[in-house]
C-alpha cells in the first residue's frame, strides 16, 4: 500500500491524541501534511511533532479548506456541532473523510453528509471504533459463524464510570446538549452502532427512559461552593475536582485544560476552567442514566443501559441465541452451546492503542479502504452511521416524551 496523505482538522484529544499518532507509528502508510486548529499552542505543538511547515498551519477549517486540495484524506475532529460544514466542504473538494462521531446532533445534517459522500464518490467513514477492535469483531464473528444460532435478544450495559461522567459530561465539552449533543448520541452512539451491527437487522421501534437525576443544584451538599478548590466539603465528595486531577490515577485527564501537568498549572486550571466547578453547579443538562428498548425487523429485541454511577468504565454484553448464549466484558468472551453444554472461553490480548485497539484499527482500516476504493462503502460508512444515529435520535425523542414508542420508519420520513 502506498503512503497516503492527510490534513487534520481539529487537533484536540481525539484528533491529536487518538487518530494522528497512527502516522508516527506507521510512517510508510500515512503522512499528515497540514493541520487546522484554533488554539495556537496546540496547533504549533502538533505541527512541530509531525514536521508540518508554517505555511500549512491553519487557524480554522475555513482557511485550510479554502486552499486547493492538499492531501488524499481529511481527518475531521472538531466539536460535535462543527462537523457538518467542514465535512461537506472536504467532500466537495474530493477528500476522502474520516469523521469523529457523532456525525452531527442534527439528523438532517447527517443525511446531507451521507448524500454528499455519494454525490462526490468519496468515502465518509465515521469513527465508530468498536467495530475495529479485536473484542467486538470477535463477538461479531462468533455470532456470524452460527455458534449461538439466531440472535433473539441482546442486553448491553455501558458503565461510564463515576469519574468519567463527571469529567466529560458534567464539567466537560459534552455536558450540555445545546452546545454538543444529547448523551445517547455523544457517548452512546457507539453502542447503537454496535447493536445495529451485531443484530444485522433494521431497527423498527424504540422506547427510552432516563434523566439528569443526580448532578444538579438540588443535590448540592450543604456549605458546598462554586469551585472545588474553595469547598469545605471536598474531602467527603467523590466528585471533587481536586480528588481527580491532583491524583496520580487521574492526573492525565488534566490535559484537557492544561498542557503542563504541574501542580501549579493544574490548580490554575481548576480556578479558571469548567473542570474546577462543582458538579452540582455546572451548566450541564445531559442525562446521567438512560435505558433504551429496541425491536428489530425479525422480531428480535435489545436492551441498552447507560449509567454514570459505576466504579469501572466498561461495557458488558449478553447475546441470547436459539442455540446458545454469549457473555462478554473486559477482555473475556464466553459462549455456551445448549446442545453439548460446551463452554468456550476467549481472552483478547491487551491492545496498545485506545478504545481496545479501535483507535488504530479505524485509521488502518480506513487507509486500506481508501487505497482500494472502487465505489464501495466502508465498514462504518455514513450510511451505516445514519442507521444507528437514527436509533439514537428516536431514543432521545422517546425519552423526552415519557417513553413513547417511536416507529423508526415514520420517524425517518420526517427528515427525508
């Protein structure tokens, strides 16, 4: 495979931290030749690392896409509500596009991006990284091989982790659906995607319940303050920012608000950024727990549960088939045969890239698909993503309407 070139639009945690490093590990496959990033320190640090000259360091997606086409690929990792316009422009300039999930918090924009990819005869691959992991691809293969018969029902739990929900969805960039996306889309579109993929059937109806039950002012401890550094009750609060970012266990997450992980810089960040705010006095509005029930075209069902109040950050899945059952979590997959009572265990080796190997997996898979492109869809194409995003949008509509059952066909017709 010949080396491909890419521009990176958005050099934040996902762009610079998850996908771009592939170009450092596999230099013969990928070279990043330009970057667009609004933060000058972040932009220049990234460009220095990847040897990008000054003339190819851009302040915005508008400026980089105003140029003639600079590379084969555009990797777009802006914030959720900043995906649509750069994606459309990049496709119109004939870039193949690797887009961070979710596609957009607006279903009409998702559909428009899918259409633009087809009209321009370009790949638009969405970073649903779970499909590219050894863990989830092994589960898919076990089911595809018929080891448990026809899938009847799936139960999937996403245990977000008490510290992760506080960091990303109470204090962080995805804490408010008005500026980012609802939780079912920003966090759990991965889960909608993997359920759609494993079930391999159209989802026909959904219902959902959930709320912001805990992280609001009504639950603020007596005498607590606006910021954790000044709070007299921080020693008894499991969500205190000082407990997270000044500890060796979670200090690395302070990179979201400071480039230098010194105590002085972290404390400054806790005084000046949202990451130092009380979790009960932030401007968050996304749910902290949610369940979704789904029915599929062949009559199979699935239940998904997302909860922020867990110690571990993990996913657990149970797949029940007509001839057997599969259970999996962490790096362990076990399936049982009803006829022979045989139990089979699989242990997935430890992965070196993020999301269980999915971060490198999606980039490597995308490069292969670009190199051999002949009009085919990718594993996590825009079309596949629109199908699973539709499930998430319908689930959120159901949640906001007291758990009303939403028929996906009629729901989708509203956006066609």
